[in-house]
């Protein structure tokens, strides 16, 4: 029998051959049954360590559901609105129905592996399953840190691999075809900006006139416009520090922005009190933020008028990056323009473009290093003549 403070533990063999470990805690008894004495010893040691760390009987009876709700209530204060909604949705719709009543200290890896396998069999996507696991793992890591459990029971879970999707982009000719087709669209400058700068849709829709530096021919990315359920469109900072960046603009884009600003001023005068001034570069006809759904609908409408491939709006960002890399722009520069945290991220995403650039480099170096054979005898003969 082991004794620590006011708690004591014991292990005994049951009539059915299994082993049971027990510990006295606050006048009540916790127990754990296993097939081997070694497993019971491990449980006893870890539980007594938790008791030494301040665990009480009430904490030992925590269900995962109780803990998740408390954790989410605190966690959402450190999350952006959209991820916070996503976390809450996963907890309420996926985790609570399946594990809500399970005791926190009874959770085990095999149970989570069975759950993920069932989700795969039901047809849930790999990305969704990995997202569910991410939320669960983060919550249980916190439970480990504060001493409710000795280790994270979902660590090392078997997860489905994310399917590798071939990146879809426009080539240079298709970019021209698409932009010509977009001339009649009220969003044409948005499309041009997306391809020229590689900015995300949310970043473009969050741009304000104060972000344009006409003297330096640059635009500053400082915020994103995101739709949040129950709140509508909200403005928030980019996800990372690298997302806050300055991007150089070409003369054509700057000229188009000047024209766009002049036209917007005329509309503001016409609208009068109906204009909602948010100082946005790309607002609706009354000054409010553009609906991402309406923009996507128009984008697909423009594509249908052409022979170019059907892409997502976000693929314009991939198009911009691919074209820059294929034209020989250094990865470091492309990474800064896109707002990636480091060039390695850019390399991982656009490895295929780098491979194509390497082929071009190989041809150039071949020309440099391949000696030209000169027949001196022929030259001598020509000189003598």
C-alpha cells in the first residue's frame, strides 16, 4: 500500500483475474480496473501524482463535457470571432454528443481512434476530422497542464491523411482572357488587384483608402473583412504578424484606383445620407462591406463567359504566386508579398513552380558551362586566303 498525505492507494487481484487499483480521496474512493498489475501500478502512480498536485475528488469526477464547456468559455477570449464559432460548433455538434458524459480520467487513445475511424466510414472529410482532433487535443493539453489528467489521451491518434489536391491556376493567357471578360463587372478592379498582388479576398475587402500610399506606390494590408454568424461582416487583424504587410503597386493598378476613387466620390454625393461611410476602397453601392457570397457569385459568372478553367476566388492568389515564381521573382520576395510567416511556407505550397524554375535555371547554366568548339584549322585557312 502506498501513502501520500491524506490519500492512500492499494492494488488487489479480482476473482475474474483482472486487477483493481483503488485510492482514498476526500473520504471517497477512486478505482481503476485493468488486465495486469503493471497497468494498475501505472494508474496508481499517476493518480497519486495528481493528488499531490492538488487534484480533489470533485475534479476527478469531471466529465469531458463539463471540462470542454469551461475550457471553451475561457478559450474564446483568445480566439478570433470566426475560429471561436468553429470551435464552439465542433464541441457542441461533435464532441459533446459522443464524449460529453465520459469521465475525463477514463478517456483513452483507443476510444478516440475508434471514433475517428467511424467518422471516416460515415464519409466525413479528412480536413474536418483533423480539425475535430485539433480542438480536442488542444483542450486535453490544457487539462494536462492544470493537473486534471496525467497525459493527453488523444495524443498519437490515427488520423486520415489530407488528400493531395492539384493546384488550379490561370496561366498568363488565361489571366488576360479572364480580365477582359471582367471589364463589364463592377468588381473588375477587385479581380485585377487579387491577381496583381496575391492578396486574400478578405484582405482586399478590408482595404481602406487610408491604406494607399500614393507617393510610394504601395498599399498596406492591415485588416481582413470576415463574415461571422450573428454579427455579419467584422473587421479584424490578419492572423499573423507577417500578414500585416506593405505591397508595391504597378502604375496601371494605381491609375485604376485613382479612377475608382473619383467615381466613388460621385456616388457618395448622389447617395447623400444613404451613404454609409466606412472609408472602404471596395464597398457596396451604399458604402457598406461587400458580401463575399455576392462577389463569389459574380466571379463564377465571369468565368462562365470564357473558356478559362473554373477556379475558386482563392485560386487567384495561387495564380499570382505561381506567375511571380515562374517569372523568376525570388521566393523571399514572393513570401513577403503573400504575407507568409517564412519562405519555407511558400516553398511547400508552390514547390511545383520552383521545380519549373529550376529547369529554366538548368538550361541557363548549361549554356554558360558548355564550351563552344572552335576549329582553329578552318580559321587559319580563312585568314591565309
